[in-house]
C-alpha cells in the first residue's frame, strides 16, 4: 500500500514537471510550428525512455516505486500532449480541406 504522503509527493512532482514543460513550449515563441511539434515528440520519447530506465532500476531494487510512478506519469502526460497536438493538426487540416476556393 502506498502511503498518502508518498502519493502527494508523486503528484506534486508530476505537476511541477508538467508546469516546466508548459513554460518551455510557451517560451519558444520565435520557433516554427514544426520545431515546436518536434520538441514535444522528443520530450515524449525521452520521458518514455526515462520511465523504462526507472522500471528497470526498480526491478533490480535500485529505485523506489514512487520514482517509477512519477516517471510513468510524466511519460503519460507527454504522450497525451503529443496526441492532443496531433488531433488538433488533423482537425485543422480537415477544416482547410472543407473550405471552398
């Protein structure tokens, strides 16, 4: 069973990570849309790799379960961001295709 304090600590870490990611994307106002999307994809891939590393370390007994949960939550948030961007791009493309010339 996970202690309530540990759960709060994990939730706070994920929220701090998400806030840092959000400011990083907003601060890139001079970059192109393609660079923004590529950055989001790269962050999702690195978060997934970090989560896999944490899972392997936990199996070996070298990492705490709370670190694994935090890494997996961060990877999930990054992936959901990429999926949301993809859905909006597809929606915009479909809307443009419906326009009459």
